[in-house]
C-alpha cells in the first residue's frame, strides 16, 4: 500500500515555485524529486530529504531551503543542494504530513500562500 503525505517542496532554482503538494512517499518518488539517492536530516517533528550527492554532483545551492532550515535552527548552508522535500515524522520512523508551522513559516518567508 502506497502512502501519500503533504510535503513542502523547495526547488533550488529560484524560477521554480515553492509548493505544498500531496505526494507518494515511497523511495522511488522521493528520489525522483531530489534527483538521486536520499539523504535525510531530522529536526524536531520533521525531516528534510536532500540529494545525498548534491555537493559532489555540484547541484545548484538551495538558498531558500537553507535559509528556511536556518530559521528553524538547522544550518544546512553548503549542504542544501538541489530540491529539498520536507515531511513530518510519523510513528515507527515513517513519513507524515509536513507540520503546519513549517508551511506557515515558509509562507511568511517566501511571501506567498502555499496550498496543498
């Protein structure tokens, strides 16, 4: 059974919009979004998926994700490369919907309304 959750997706390219959408949270879908193998960084009740080889592959820096994570107490400067996918923590280490407080922070930070 495939699980679907609401994710905050922050592309590295400024020309691409930050968005909230419901996605399948299987490994294949997440790898497709970040463009390769997954690296997970956790904080509080959420985690962010990044491309594990983003630095080595010289993917573009994701300044928006790095700044949002910095505002949440997590310094990803230099590590946040390519698209970032943020989800919440569920039971037993599973993914869950991105916490509302992160959506509100992203809306404030990016000065836009994000709707799933």
